């Protein structure tokens, strides 16, 4: 099935409770075709539960999740529409990689020859006749991806696909996913580590405690990584007076100068630059031992967004301003 613009994913007010536990809480976002979307959050954030609801494996308590306006269970030929891999370990150990794909080929409505094509696509041609029981985790990840691609689906849902891959494998995966998105497919990549996918994704959906905390393009998320100026002076009192007099803002997650041992002072400042701070310190006669600019990485931004709210493990509000991006789904052979 050729990809087209009708294969967007829409998640609307999705909620799932297990007894007293609310695993997913009023979650809404949109995933666009032609983009690689990172579905991000710490372990236990509700990512897998959300993906399972998208695939019809878990019944929502409330809300909807649709692909092109239809629930996954209502799709005419699911494996030709959605390819999903939620695990890379659920394979019959006695089957060869080729036989594994041949088992699923009839379900996908494709000839056996397609099995060889997707093995070549994921770099497993040389291992086609090896038993899966002897595969490394990285090879299993590749086989799971091959299974999702059997039906040539326009939507791909991959849960932690980089797990077990070496650096070369991660680079290969990045290139493949970007090529698939360039064909117009909707690609969702779930991960609990932003650094694993930040060179791959176009959009991000970040959840924590089952709730949406941020949705935007990756570029917009990068805009939250504000530059900082680190200042160290042997005279803590003079540095404090300089900061107060200039009205500079301290980084919220930085320790105050008074909290360090000895008479020296340290300040992490935002909203200013090295030249401004250096000039003000010179004019005020404040001796500096360090004056340096540095940025806050995206991983720091991610950790800040997903940190538990005070007094509870969830997040009370979403980050404003976001271009919705998101998931995909469909068990195609490696899907569970």
C-alpha cells in the first residue's frame, strides 16, 4: 500500500487506568506522515501502554486513537497499513530468519520473495538461513524491523528500536528511518533516551506520568536549551552583589553561590552573555577566576521536562506551543 497523507495518527484524550493506577492520563497528540517522530519519556511514563492502545491490544478507559480516522481494529488489511515492533525477543528460536518471515508473508498478503527483499533491506541477507535462537539482540531488532516492513506499510511503530544496536547499527537505523519517512511514511520511534534519537527525529512527543509534557518539532525543543554563562569569583559576596545589581537571572537548576564551600562564589546565569558579564565585572572591580559560555543540551531539557512535579509523580500541564507529532501502529510479524 503506497503511503499517502491520509495516514496521520490522531490520539484524542486517551486515558487508561489499571485499578488505582492511571497509566495514561488524557493524552492528545497528532503524528504527521513524512516525518520521523520521537515518542519519548522515562521508563514507566506510559509509552508502551499508549502504543498498545493504538494497536488495539489494550482497551482505552476513555478517548480514541485512530490511523487515518479509523481504529486499528477496523483496518481492512492491518499489516498492509501499519507495521509495528513492540519487542525484539518474541521469535521461535528454532526457525531461521527467512522461515520466520515466510510464516508472516501470507498474513501480510505478500509472496515469499518479499521475505528476501526485507532481509536485504535490514542487512540480514547473510543470516537468512541461521536460526533466530542464535541471534544477538541487535540482529533480533533488525529481524523485527524486517517483519514490520513485510507488507510495505505506510505507518511504522517502533518501540526502542535502537536497543542492542552498536554505533554502526544505530547509524544504519537512522538512515533507514529517514529514508522511509522521505517516502511519505508515518514513522514513530519510542525511546526513553532522547540522545538515542535526536539525530533521527523531526518531531517529538514527550510524556511523563502518563501525561503530555511537550509536543513540537525537534528544532522548537532545541530552542528550550538556553545558553548559560558560568561565573566564578574568589569573592562570593561581591559576585552576589554584582548579580543582584545587574538583575541577571540564575539558572533554575543551578546551585546558588552561597551553597559552595569557602569564600569563592559561583553563578550560572541565563539571559545574558559573556561580554556583558565580563564588562560589568571589570567596571565593578570584581575579580573573576572563570567566565565561560556553555549551552544546556537537549538531554538536560528532556530531563527537566520529565522530572516529577513536586508532591506527585505526574505532570500538571503541558509545555505550550507545539507541533503535534506522534505514533503509528500495526503488528506486522515482529509486532507483539
